[in-house]
C-alpha cells in the first residue's frame, strides 16, 4: 500500500519593589567624639552565574570527542575534548572520561565552548552506536535536531512545522509537542528526567523526531556516492558528515523547500532525496542515474520507516530498536534498491505498510548499550546475506569499529578503534536460525535452511587496557 500523507502541522516574570520610610524629631543629643570606624566586612564573592546545560545527545546521552571551531565552513579544531558521561560538555568537564587539549580538570575546564561551531564523534549510550553530529555556534545542544540548524538562514518555526513538532495554521500533526521547544537549547535528557509527565512526554516526542532525522540522513548518506551493496555496519551514522557532501546539506535542503509542510511522506520526501543526493557511482566507479521509479521507491521507504517509529517512543529499548533498525534494515534496503535500479522496487515498497517495518525491526529490541564505567566501547555490527548461502568473514571485520578511549579518566587521550576478539557465541534461542563457527581469524556464518529475517551472534572482545566487553553482530538474511 502507498504511504499515507500525514497532515502538516510563555512564562512572564513580575518584579515588585517595596519601600518604607518615616520620620520624627526629638532634642538633639550632646555631640560626642566619634567612635573609631569599624573595619569593613569583606564583600562576599558573587555567586557564579547559573549556566544552562550544554550537552550532546542522540536518543540518549552521547559521549565522545568534540571539536569546537570558529567557522561553520572549516574544521580548524581550536579546542578539542571529551564530554562527560552524562553527555554534558559544559558544565561537567571534571566528569569527562578522557581529555584532549583544553579539557579536564587540568585544562580550560571553565570555558563554555557552546558559542562555537561544534562537531562531535560520539557513542550513543542506549545502543553503543557511533554517531557524528554537528551544531551551529548559537546552539548549546549537539544533537540530530541542532544539525538541521547548521545552515544560516534556517527558520526554527518553519523547521518545526516540517518535523511535525508544531502545527501550521488549521492543520495539526500527530507528532506535535505540547510545549513549543527551542531546538537550539532543548535538553532531551534533562526534560525526560524532569519528573514532570508532560515534559517527559514531550521528550519522547523529541526522541522520535531525532530518530526520524537520523533515519533520513543515514539513508541518504548510505547511497550518496556509492550504490555498491554494503555488508557490514562499521560505518558511523553521520548527521552533517558525508564524503563529498558539505556539512549541513540536509539543513539546506529543508530550508530551501518551497513550502513548510510535514516531510514524512513519499511525496514530500522525494524532492528532499533529489536535493540531498550527489553523483552516484556503482562498485566499478561508473556513474549511475537512478530511475524515477527507484527514486520514488527509496523516498517512499524512508518515509514509511519514519512513520513506523511512532509518535513518541518512550521506552529506552524501543528507541534503541529504531536506531539499530536504521543500520540493520533501512540502509541495506535503500542501497539494494539503488544498486538494482529497477522499477520493480516501487511495486515492492507500495506493498509495504507500517506493521511490516515494525515486524522487520523487532529483533533489534535486544541490544547491548554503552560501557557506563569503563573505557572500552565495542560497537554493534550488521551483516546482510542471501538465504541459503554461507559466508566467511575476518574477525577484524567486526572488531574494526570497536572504540577505545585512551588515557584514563583525566589524562591526555584519544578515541580510536582497537580490540581483539576473544570468543564468539550464539544464544540458545538463535541456534535454530544460524550456525557460527570460528577457525583462527575466520568466522563462518551459515543461516539455517529456509530462514529469512534477523538473527544474531555475540562476541567477547578485549580493549587496549585489558577491559573485556560483549558486543553483538546482527545478521539479516534476505
């Protein structure tokens, strides 16, 4: 079936001043010698001006490396550093898990860099997925939402209507928030933990918006410049970063749409897709021109995925399911359609409905999260293979995106891939679906006869500082 078109969509402070006065007179007392003036009491030090949180988040707090720049168009990296475990980069440097120039208790800990352009390479706490994000100089938050503010001239009100967070005129949106958020400073984490039911519900709606934005940009990035079918998920989900594409191009595409309408439908997604994609090439390097029906199919599937996420995913594992589903389901599907470049793709997408996407992503509810106390951060991997086939991969293929934060809690450090594979295991519940064996550095994956869908195996890896941590490899059998 075709995608349905979703309909598009203050506090005052008073100060009271009071005064008192009066008078009266009596006979003046005799004049006496003045007493010595008392020593003046030292003036109390003024309390520090409260500073709003500056945080990095995706669907949960995200921790990793930040680069602060003077210009939107350059990556001069005048200050670099790690943010805190709760996602804050100011205040909270003292809680950071690794440090670079100008960060940590021994560096420029008090400097609030939120007024600079920001680029982040971070690990989402819920899923251990690595994500690249950007934010303009006037945004305190670094998130999928602030990435859409990157391009100068972006109108927040217009953008919120496009995302469904605000209604337009008489039209309403099922995604509409109860309060009108400032996207540049909206702290999803703090709002979700506020204890206020209305604010927490709005935070869940904002998490849904972040997931929809990540799904769009991840799908565009996956096919932009390369329509060779991917088979692993070592890539980072990037919002604002892509080879050969200017940072913030999605921001520019949304800003330049002729009308401010809800964007999560096939018709609305199609012009965004055409704006967002650059020259495409196949595996041999030849230029590829997508057929109009294939463009429509890809736009339709992206729109269908964003709608299937739901209005407000509140449960953390449910949010994680949709984030992992971007890499495990959506990206392989759109790249496969682009690589095939066949009009049949449109028929396939037209037969899909939201429940089909919900069912296809259900297995991603089970996932590992971020390492909350250590410095070794193994990441999930994803493999796509044909039913009835067997596949041999190298162990380095699944450990290549495992990240190690070097230098301890307060020393000079860095963030980079480094781990060794210790063992692999298939959960008992999955042994009827897949067999995985290891011989030296080779891992052989053999799905059960007749099996199609998602299954997984786990592996135990060791980081540079001898930490051991489990991670998961998801296998989609087509």
